[in-house]
């Protein structure tokens, strides 16, 4: 059992849940437990949900924003925020609850890790609210919740291997103007992996090629050119609009790289300037796609975390 720290009572804890992008994603064979081995480079963006946890004697969740109705209708056993809370309470022996408010900006079933980021933010918020201290088993609980939750818990760009839990932080990543764009179609991760239908080469590029401190946009794009997203083909078969979004981004002035993130259906473009990114996001919106111009970051932005 984790003993809470003796500190002034915290009534509210607030954490940001930053959307992630897979700058590349190489998928290997399926393991006996059903998971595929992967090699990926995950980074974070300026698009983020916000998770607020307030002191309560039970768990409850209110959702506002992107996809709020669908998320609010999920049973507790399928909602990652409430699952994270229950798992952390069980792991620590804490009997208190929390009243969560989740403000969604990240679309669901998009390959942007919104649910995983929300779960990770909930764990960080509860550790503050419950004053658990540094020995709190956040990593172990994160691993039990899903492949992307541990890297979202760190909130730091990293090479990710195994089933997503093995992480090597990236030494340097430039802050790059970024466009996220998603067609109306959403894709379930399991369906995209099933459509892959083969054991792709899971060999990652040499990590050392990404680690020099002077890495800028040109070098990043050149090094990503030797990589791919193995799920992009299956996703385009299931949702042809993914291809339309990729074409729109790739043909936008100033776009240096366009690729799908994760299992889709959201795609991203790396741009030479903020103005070019804003123009491309506007063009994607005019074409009927959800889109936002933001920034790619090495470390996820965090919200103010406590209130008395």
C-alpha cells in the first residue's frame, strides 16, 4: 500500500493530455498475447485535452467538447479515465474517489492517443490529489491500461518498442509547425491491425541518427524519409478518405512530410512555417475534414496542476 504524503490538502488537480503522433510506425509479428511488436517514434503536440480531478468520496466523470456525448455514454469499464482511477485506487489501497471533468479537443479513433493521454493525465492528477508521493505505482498501472499510456504518462518524445512499453527518450526534437487533419471516417485500431494481414519488417532505423543536438526540420524530414507507417496502407483500404487527406497535406505549400499517425484516421503534416501550416489547416477544413494547426514538441505541455 502506498502511504499518502503529509501535506496541505489538495482539492483540485488539473493535467493536460497532449495528443501524440507516430512520426513513424513499423509493425512486426503478432505475439502469443495478441499484441504486435512495434518500433515507433512518438512525439507530442500542442493539441491537448484537459483532465481535472476534484476531491470526492466516489468516482464520476463529466465530459465536454469533442465527442462528449459518445464518451459520456460509455460504461465505466470502457472509459479509460475511470479505468485508470479504479486501477490506481486498487494498486495503492486509497479509498477516496474523485470527480473528473474531461474537456476533449482530441478526436477519438484517430490514432492521436487521446484516450491514452486522458488516462495518463488522470493518473498524474490523482497522484497529486491523493498526495501519493514518488513511490506511487503510476508506471505499472499505466502499463496495465494500454500500449500508449506509459509514453503519454512520461509526456516526452521517445522511441517505443516491444508492445509500446519499452521507451528510449529522444535527446532532441525541433519544435515544428504541424497540421493535424482527420476525415469524417474513424478507424478502430483492432480493425486496422487485422487488415494489415502480414508480419511487416519491425526493424527500427538507427536511433543515433535522430539524437544530435542540432537536429532541425531539414534533418528530421530527411531521417524520417527512411521510415514509414505500416498501418497506412490498411487504413487507406478501410477508409479511402485517409488517402485524400494525405494528398491534400502533401500538396499544400510548405509541407515537408505528410503521414498518417498510429492506426489513423488522423494524418499529420510537418510544415516549414506557421503561416503555411495555418493555410493548410484552413484548406483541410474547407474540404470537410477536421483539422488544426499546432506544433510538434519534444515534451508535452502541462496544465497548472494544483489548487487549494
